[in-house]
C-alpha cells in the first residue's frame, strides 16, 4: 500500500516539467551611513545579563535593520568604518570595540558637561539628562556579507533614564 502511494505521488513529478521564467537576484540593502536610523537590532548581551562578565564567551557580531526615521526607531548609526568585522567575536574583544564606539558616538552626538557655567558671577547650572545612551558595534548581515559588503559601524541606542529602549 505504501509503495502504491509513493508511486502515485512521485511518478507524475519525475517528468521533466519546466517552469517558465528566469531567476533574478533579491534586493540587498546597502551599507548604512551616519544618521541612518536603526529600526531593529538583536541585543548582543541577551544571553549574558551582565555585560563585562562574559570572559571568553564568543558571540555573534550584531547586525541591525535600517529604515525611515519617521517610524519606530531604536537607534542611529553614528559612524561607519570600511573594516569587515568577524561573524563571531570574543565578548572581551567586542567590549573593546564598543568602548571605541562610545568615543565615536560622542564625536557624532556632541557632549554637554553635567555643570554648565553661565558666566562670571552667575551660578552654574547642574543638570542630568533623562536620556541614556548605549553604544554597540554592528556589521553586515549574512546576505550583505555574501554580496561582498565590508563595513562595520557604531550604533547609538537611546533609552529613558537607566532603562534602555527594548531591542529585538
């Protein structure tokens, strides 16, 4: 019985049926540039609740999805480098890259000290930002790598207070 069902299903499909048309390559997103909005990004620390304690762990190099800035946004590209990052990276090496990313982001975002002088004889203004910033290195997706893209970037992610906005 099973053989009869197998023959009934396979035999008609063994013929050399052809499907018309030609294959076309899919669209591959290009390299982002500073100011490009990050619409989604996997959190590289999802499996490690305390960044900094991941000694010797190897993680996937984070990738991001980009889109228009008038919708839901989790961050922004602050800088781009033409060096291709590895697909997987030691967590300590990644943290070193993120430290450089933070410096790059300050150059992009600017920096305001927590005490602002108002002039001679005037009291200074002490303030704390309600926004908190996180920085992370990003690289091309598998599809972008396969298309030959070589870049790495720094993404600035915004949070409210000490709570970062949720990542995917």
